[in-house]
C-alpha cells in the first residue's frame, strides 16, 4: 500500500552527523576508514573517484545531503530534494580479486542495501537485476558502481522521505519511483539506514574478498543471498543490450560472474550489461 502525503504531512529531515557515523562504523579490523558528509555536491561518485585518484584509501564513505548532478545506470539522472534521500558513495579497492569476479561488486552492494533496508523499514524490499531496490513494482533505490583505476566506486541513492510530488517523473520505459515514507516504513532515520548499509557492505565484502579463492560468490554465500532477494529470476523479461539488441525470455539464474542468464527460444544468453525490464 502506497501512502499519499501532502507537504504538511512531511516529517522533519535532520542532517547526517559524519563524526557520529565515523565513530559508529570505523573499527580496527573493519572496512571503513572515514565517513565524510557534505551539504551539497554534484555527484558523490565523481567526488569519490577524484579522491581515489589522489590516493584515498579503501573504506572512504562520502555522503551528500543534496546532489545536483546525481547519475544512475545508463546515464540516467538522479535528483532529490535536500535531505529527502540517502545519497552516498563508497571507495573499495578489491586487491587480489580477479577482474572476472569483480562483476559481483554491484550485486554485493545491492544485497547489502536491500538487507539493510528490510531491517530498518520492515518492508519487503527486493532486487531487480543487477541492483535496483524495489518495493513491489516501484523503485526505492538505485546503485551505480564505476571503475576508477584499481578502485571501484559504488554510489547509492535511497528515496527516504520524498513525497509523491518530490519524486522524479518517469518515462514509459522506466520504473515508477517510491520512497520509504510513501510505503509506510517503520523508520525514516537516515543515519540508522546508512549505518546498517555500511555494516552489511562490510560483512559481505570481507566474506567475498577473503574466501580461499578471492571473489568466489558461491563459497562466500553471496550468490545464495542474492538469489534469495532477487525478484528477476523466474520472471519473463526484456533485455535491451548495449549494442542495440533486444532479447526476450525467462530469467533463469545468475552465473558465477554475476551475469543474468536469460532463456530464449534460441537458447540461453548471458547478460552482463543492459536494461532489463520485468514483463507482466
């Protein structure tokens, strides 16, 4: 059930406390090194990539109260009013993980974000391949992972307290957006949500990176966890591939490289990139 809210119903939007978050998530044997909160920026992914090129260590978290040039997958824009969303990027350096297995990083961050959102909200948050967070047919959050030299920058945007009128308009091919507020979340506490997401990323990243064969999604339990949250597998889908090819079929599974396996009348196709839509 989606709750309609007016401007007068909108809850307060307290700022994030970077110092408190740093104290909460940074520990001697952990992943995170610092949580930096800025009031306004174009894109946390762009800023985080710049810091990576300047030598910033793994574990940097950069959050913004407002993004003016946020980006999603396939160069889609991602905008939200100040403090209405949780927008942040993390810097990872998966040294030792073979490049072919690094395709799991966007899915890993999706598992972490979906698990945390479920815990905080009490809602049935699911994943659409590769890492959109869904509540029913509506999009709650998006994730964009980008390579920057030897680093990977993962940016996350979660609609938290946005009202219906504050959410972006969507085209016919795009998922309609929703927020935790509109879906009746048990909590709209952005600091709690950020802390939970970071804890889940740390858990899964260390398990995935530190398996006997680094980056093994099966031995780390990551592939099983992903399949348990994924609403795409088992569905009829349409996949628009980067080269302009369109395929239709049934999403049959996720392979060891994180690719979506689509069973078509002409055989199975492994999709590593593209726009996948659930068909009714």
